[in-house]
C-alpha cells in the first residue's frame, strides 16, 4: 500500500502539497498508479493517481470512513532528552507501535526546554504512514509538569521512576483499562518532590525492571508493552 496524507471531506480527496511534491519529484510516480490517502482521523480513500504538471490528484474509487483505532489507547508524557535525536527516535518507534498521544514534560531536571514541535509532528506523520496507521497520534506542545498533573486522571495514570526506596508496582499488576497515561522523567529522573506530588494525587508508580533505562528506552519499553495488548 502506498499511503499518503491528505484531506477527506465527503467524496472529495485532496493530497497535501508536501505529499504532492514527494509523489512528483521524489517518487516520480506515474499516471494511473494505485494510491491510498488518509486524513489521519480514521478515514481512508483509494484510487488512481492523476498527474497534472506538478500537481498530484486522486481519482477516487472508494472511501472508507470511521476505521477503528487502537485499543487500549496510550498517552506517554515524557521529558525531552538533551540529545534531541534520542527523543525523535522514541517518537518514531512509539508511533509505529500505536501510541495515541505524546506530551513533552518540562520537569525540575529537564535539560532541554525547547523542541521543534512542528518537526516532531511531521516525523510522527511519516512514522504513521510507514506503519499504515489511519489514526495519527496527537503530539502536544511542551508542558510544565505542574500544569500537566492538573488534568490527569489518577486511576489511569502511572509514573515510571528509578527511586528504589519508593513503592512501585510491576507492569503485570496494572489493571486492564481502555486508556493509559505514563509519565517518564528526564535523564536525572523525577525529583522526589515531583514523585511525592504524584503520590498525593493517587498516581501509582511502576517498575520497568531491574535495569536502569534511558529516558527514550523507557518510553519505547512502555509503548511495546502496550503494543502487546492492542486489539
């Protein structure tokens, strides 16, 4: 399947400009080739490619709407790493494994405060297309830890930290839910004050095993754990 991103409204399908340029200038596709277009909201169009100069249009054969999304949904709130390549790697792999939302947490020990969020969103779309996802994940703007915890649901929120002296449950002890939110800290981990704040809100802490994992590795670990439970 050759999958591209575009708008789907009623019976009209418009391939996004950047995708059109990619089709014409990079892929050098031909008239009549079969392509699929998704809007990232669970809709998928199928048809034949029509090239008019630098424009790539779709002669629609069929449109499917309301395609099912992944279940359970996973939202990972993760502190961006100092090396941006590592967090971009996490985004790509987590998207391939069906993550629903990503938030970037600014915590007490977060070293990187600024992120090119538009670039991250484009990478998430690219990973979605590569893995044939018809529901693209939501990539939120960076948010302060103190603001993020104001809107969480404690019963479905968990925090992964490395403080062995604090109580943590195993992943297999987490109940079956339709939606999970996981908080993952920076290279220096969450502060004990932040962990205590979460505990005061009844957010449960989890262990990701005996090894100490890098921030992006912990994120991928949680995404792969959820991937095993997808329906």
